[in-house]
C-alpha cells in the first residue's frame, strides 16, 4: 500500500516537474485552445443556424428614406426600423448599416466626423409567445466598422412576430441599410491581442507563484542580464503608452482654442513679453469683477464680445497660469523651428521620459536601501509605480491641463533618483553632477506644478541618514552642498522674477486669476470641503458594473451648501492601488525603517500626499487629473513599507503571502485603470474613438 502511494507521489512529482519545465509552451497552447474554443463559442453554437434575410422594412417615427437606394436619414432618438410577419424562433439579429457620408480624412475634423458617423446604439423591441405586446430590450453599442458588434443575441420564448429596431445616438446621421437578417451564423474571430493579454496573465501567475525560483534572484544593479530585461520592460511599456496616447481622437486632432495656451505663450516670449499678445475685449476690461462667471457671460453676450476661456486675466492683460517649463522646453523650440506641435505631442514626449525615470528611481531606492529584495519584486513594483501614478489618465486626456502636471511628476522621479544615487559607497563620496541635476529637477517642479515643490523636501529627507553619519552638510562637503543648492537658488530666483513680472508678487503663480467656472480669487479656505476631498481622492470605493467598462464613475453626493467643483472619479487611491494600503502596516516595520533612516522620510511622504490632497481640494476642487499630484508620494511610501515588510519576514511564512499579494495587487490596479480608461467622462472614447471602444468591448465580452 505504501509502495503504491510512493509511486503515485513520484509520478505526480514527475508530471509537476515536466509541466514546470514546459509551462510557457503549455500555457501558450492552452491560450490558443481557449481562443479557438471558449472565446469563439458563439461561432460553434451558431454554425448550423439557417439565416433568414429580411427584405422589406419600414422606417417610422423619425427615420425616413432619402430616396437614394437603401439610404435612411435619422432625426431625433425615437425613430425605428420595423419589420413583422416573421413567425419564427429568433436567436440573433444581424444589423448591417454603413455611413452614407465618408470624408477623405484630409484634416483632423474629417477623421473625427467619420468616427462619429460610424457609431450609434440600438434598442430592440420584439415580441414572443410569452409577451405578445412586446419585450423592451437593453441598449447596445454598434459600430459600422466593427463587424462583431452588428450581431445581437436575443433570448425569446417561442416564435416572434415583429421586431422594432430603435436607433439611438444617431440624430442627423445618414446610413445605408446593407442588410438585416435573423439567425445568422457568427463568423470566427481570431484575436491576437486577446491571446497576448491572456498569455501575459498566465505567465505572471506562474512566474510569481510562491515556489517560483525567480523569487530567489536577488536584485543586482550591475547585472547586464537584469539591465537588459528591465530595458525590455521599459520599451514594452513605452510602446503601449505611445499607442494608447493616440486613442482619444478628440485630443489627437484637438481644435479647442484654450488648449493652445502654450503656443500663445511661445508667441509672446518671441516678442519679448510675458503677457499674451492678445487684447482682451473692452467689455471684460470694464467689469468690476471679471472672475464672476455669471456676470461675465452676461456682459459678453450683451456686448457681442468673446473672452479667452481659462486664461489668466490680470490688470487688463491675458497670461498663462500653467507652469512655464513645458513652453520653454517644447513649444518655444518648436515655434523657432517652425514645427506644428500638436497638443498630445507634449504628453508623448514627457511620457517617454517618465517611464524610464520611474524604473531608474526604483533601481536607486532598492539599490540603496533594500539590496536583499528579489529582482522580480523590483520589476513588478517598478511597473506598478509607472502604471499607478496617473499615466492612464494622461494617455486618455493628453491635453493642456495634463502637460504641466505630468512633467512635474516626471521631474520628481528624476530628481529623487539623482539624489538617492548620488552617494558612491565605493568612493565614499557624493557625485556633484547628480546632486546638481537632482536639485535642478526638483526645483523645476515650481515651473510646472508649484504643489510638487514638496518633493524637494522629500529629497532632502532622504539625506537624513547621511546627515546623521556626517557624510554631508559638513565643512568638507560644502562643494557638494553647493552643487545641489545653486540650481535650486537659480530656479527660485527665475520663478520669483517671472511671477513678479506678471502679477506683482514673487510668490503669486496666478492660478486664481483664471477665467473659469467660478471666481477663484474669492474661493478661500473652507474646512467643510476637506472631508469631500479626502473621501473622493483617497478612500472612495470604486463603482463596479456588470458590463464593459466594468468600472464606472463614482459621483460625489454631498450636503455641502456652496460652490462644489467636481468631476467624476473612479475610486480613491487606497482602493484602486492596494499597494498603498501597506501604509497601515507601517508600525510593524518601524524599527527596520529607522535602521535604514527611512522612517522620517516615509512619514514625510505620507504628509506630502495628505497636504497636496488638502491643497488641491481647497484651491481647485475634486478633479480626477489631480490624482497625478496626489498619488506619487503615497505610492512611494507604500512601496517602501512593502519592501520593508518583505525584508522583515524574509524567513517567515508571511513572505509567501506578500509574494502572492504582489501580482494580485498589480493585476487589480491594472483592471481598475484599464476599465476607467475606457469610461472616463471627459471626452469619452465611446464618443471620440467609437471604433476602438466597440472593438475592445466586443473583444472583452466575447459572449455577446
């Protein structure tokens, strides 16, 4: 009996070993099999359907024929296509419409119009033997360029007599009816993207299992193999970033005037002035309070005048209140070189610096403070940090508002990287160039997003260990201190001069003078706003849906009586990015962090995140793009605590729990971000790139 059990165990171990050795090939084969079978089960279950073509349809109640073949004109949202006398059991309906008007796409507006003309929704009504008077069905998205979206699976009892197809979101559009049929077999669809995504998930699950030998590979900053693999990750993330930044056609082909403020500022600089070379209307100049939106709109209407939306207005002149650095390093050189610099180009350029900058920062953090950490933990945490600091929102909204914030956060990571990696353990001295550029990058955050200047003090806190060990801020290290201090002083003086030249004060960045939805000069500090900001930015649970996108808008409901500036959010960062929840365990690693002289730095990072949360809430409101301001200090602090936990429980069963949790946290955060990317309310992809949206929708929901 025992011999049989031993043989069984040996066979099991042999099979397990064989699977582990060939897992990546087996996983690929399984994914291919899933794609052919499960993901295309609709093809196999409809293969023997007998198609019923519908020849005669009626157009009623807002849909009319134009007299041009099968072309129809849609007016309003209540029109429908109707056909009856079917008397058959219906299993699906195929609706093939195509735009009657297709432009040549010589301009961005042509691209956007063609995209808009391809989208519509349908709401079916049909009857069966259980409901003779009709069954109203749920609305479904369709796109004339996505074949899979044209099939609607219906669930009826017995025979159907009539079908009514109500066309929604199609007011003013013309379509050709290329065909309508019932019970049409659904064609096979082979999705390379779906295979790649499923395979990556399968590889992650296997690579980061608790018994994986990959956990035993220690991070080594000098390893060429690790550098090569990290470079592959950086390039892969950068390629995905570039592709997704082109997803929102509204911003790729942006024609909204106020998004071109950096271009206007570049024109002003070329003429040697800090105010824009645009004359405000007299009606605006004559107002006692031009920041009162209601009165301003009334004054403009009565005087047939037009003002520059969301520009800073001060003493009869227009200014740009957004940080000046993007203009100086991108827009002004483009102007001088006569380059047509589109709005989303700025986000693309910044992102291509941001991504490697985060990996460099993590390499410095791990190499300086957590040398025992697994390389795979470093790689996953670095990728998580890239993905969870607002980059998805930047890709979805590559606009004027994102440009200075994204550049500021990028400078934070490069500045911290330079300072953390400045000390050479072998030479026992600081690198003056790294101290210089670290100080420069952190100081330049003032020229992008003033709130991010708090990162400068976070960087100084990281020297706490060296200050105690008298490695810096001594007589011998005066040259090193000056290397860091001089660029900070120069940038500070330059910014104070720029502010004084515009608004008469070296400390006034001009954000309160913008002509926007509310009078920010009188906004003030109201403590009652703080709970709303803390809840929405930090602790609001995400809203989940049962259909794609699976993460919805979390609207703010409040009893606050006063002006509330708010946009949809998609969950607080403590829910969306579970790695941040590691901060609740900071007490367990207090001793380790103190030993590494990181405890004060970590507390300061938490303080920075809280302070920026309060500042953004009070100064501007609850806007989802401000999560870029807020997330980075919490993410860095959360990662520090997580790494300390891994080190503390190095020889404890808890380490397996931490290792298991890491890929789960990563995948959950990606799930939230990916779905929010397709569900953001500002210029949603559903409207701006309906073909992409519908293709992803039908690829994800293969069962439709």
